[in-house]
C-alpha cells in the first residue's frame, strides 16, 4: 500500500507542479481553455498557478515526513479541482482542460485515500 501511495503522490506532485508553473508562466496552450471557461488571464499567476504549486509542495512535504501537511494539500487540491470542474461545466466548456482537470482530481483523491490508508 505504501508503494502505491508513493507512486500516486509523486504523479500528483509532478502533474500539479508542472501545471502550476505553466499557469504562472502563462503557457500559451492553456490560454484558450481558460478564456472559454471565463477565467481572466490575470488569475493564472494568482490564484491558479500559486495554488497548484503550493499543493504540489504540500504533497511533497507530506511524502517526506509531515503527513498532516500532505493530507491538507490533497484536500486543498481536491477542492481546487472540484471548483475548476464547476467553472468549466457552468459555461459548457468541455475542452481538453476539462478532462485534464478530471484526471487531476482523481489523482488528488487517490493520494488522499492512500495517505489515510
């Protein structure tokens, strides 16, 4: 079970870390999906990119010895991606970013459940 927790958490760290940095850097391929969802470009740095990067850092801290921080980070990422999915669904935006957010949500849920097991 511990191996599964480590693998899933590392995947979540890498995915959210990359996604957070991409948002902070205003990576061009993510802009059309954000516009379609009605998210202002100014939100990419803060709160979107910052929260994803902080979630990745929190998961890393949980993995290396501060489990409470990891649990809080996983819960925070779950809440973030539930809100992201709602944002896309309210404007009927089913671009690839919507499906990617579903994957991010599932990985965060798996990381949380495995950390609690």
